[in-house]
């Protein structure tokens, strides 16, 4: 469930927090939750097989999974980071940063950055700590390691840059004015020589040398009668082709922006909070209620939609060959045809559920379950 946080402790914000809690409790005490859509017969028309599995790979809840060439990097909330070969399931290495982690993992196996629960930004090289320094606020977004620098987007919408060699802070920029923030990973990436970041419901392009704003564009047309309804932060998980970056604004919109000049290519109303995937023709997403949508990458027109997985608690999707792949809270892994959304295969991981989107490493698909089990699949 999405979480919210306030940026200060004034009576207004304390009252708002109480109202949010009351609304959530009221929802829990209200009508029964909608029943998940029943799963139909599995056509198994796409030949997919389990390549290897390690049900006890981590033994604790994962926080992030990403691809590093033909390997996968996995990080847990408790502080473990480990690398596995996607082809064989062999563990390459494992480190423990000695503290719980709040952010995703930025960089690759050669140089990685993360932020701990104690607000310490840590840089690792080849699995060994190089430096750590304190940041001023909670960080949920994976740091960006690029151009000899480490860029950090904190929960209060402050962007900071650090020297990757020394950890020295180089600059910071603060976005003010929004009383509520979304307690969820945001968007931070590089397009050419521009640092592209999500700030509320807007996408901004910054000069990475000094943090000055080059352009800014709204992705979502934010409306609502209160701060909660107007919350439209850009969430992590993008689909990029060239300089065109397609993003989701929390429960409000999906759209694409030219990362070079900030031109809004298109924006469509959408109600979801997971990241996007896509190929050269389509942008794909799972909505909050389990609906699936595919938008035409160039125009934003809807290519197809599906209600066959409503209320099943879907992860973010990934494109693997000619299929769209995602997991659900029961542990099923669904493979759909990219062109029309029809089911091509369905496999089971474990019953703890799949909340993080699968990743593609080399030719294989890898996912991690809530219990910390790793599962890799190959297409025959």
C-alpha cells in the first residue's frame, strides 16, 4: 500500500496525519475487499521453463533487484547486497553494510551507492566500502552514480551531488512548497548531459555540474480537494527509448518527456503506482486495481487493456522477448503477449508473493519473492 509522509510537525500536518489514519482505518472496517479475478486456463503457448531456483537465497525481505550485465544484484531491507549469475544461479559475492537500508541500489557491481536507515550515504567499490557521509533527510530513491558523481534525491525533494571519489558534497537544490510527500521511491536518471528528476508531479532537467534547472514540465494535471488527492509524485521505474523517457505520476497519469529539452510528448490519465516497461512500439503498465494497459509509445493512444488480473496485487512489468511479464501477490508469474495482452503462460514461484518487478539479465528472466527466494526462467 502506498505510504505518505509530512515534511513538518505543525498542527495542520499533525491533523492531516490523523485524518489519513482515520481514513485508512475506516477503509479497513468498510465493505469486504474486492475478490481477485479468477485465473483462467493456462495456454502455455510460450515455452518457458524454470532454469534454476534458490528459495532461501536471502532469507529476508528484499528491497531492490537490478541487472548488472549477465548477473543480478539483490539488496535486502536488513542490509545485505548479493550478486548471482543469472545463467547458473551461482552466488558471486555477498556483503552486509551493517545497517538497514531505505533506498534502492544505484550503480553496478563495480561502484554502488545506497542510503541506510540512519541517513548515511554509502559508496561501495567491488563490494568494499569506500566512504559514507550523512544526508539530511530520509532517502527512498536509489542514488544515481554517473560522471564521477553520486546524485541523491531525498524524501523532502532535495537533490544533492557528491564527489564519487571522496564523498564531498558538491551542491544541493531544494524544492519547497509541497506539504505532503509520497513515501515511495522516486525517479532520478541521466539523459545525455542532463540530470532528469521527478519533483512532485513534474519532471525537471538539471545541470549536473551545479544543480541549476534547465527545464521543467508537468507530467500530471494535478487536481483534488485536498493534499492527498493532489499528491502526484513521479514514481521509480521508467521506459526509455533514445531521449524519450516514459514515466508514471502516482495515481494520476502516464506520459513521455524528451529528456534533452523537456518537451512533453504526451500524457494520459492513469491510476497506478508501479513503474513502467516497454519496447520500441509500446509502453506498458499495471494499474492500482490490476488493470493492464499498453499505450502507443509515440502518440500515447491505448493499444489494448485487460481486466483479467484485477485485484491480484501486481508487480511492475518487464518486457522479455515478445512478452510482458509481471508477478502477483500469490506468487504467480504471468507472461502476456505484448501485442494484444493475451495470456501465453503462467508459472509459480512461491506463495510469499512477487512485489518487485522481474528483471532481464542476459537472455534470462529473474525475480525475487517476498520471502527472499530467487527464481530464474529461460525461453526455449
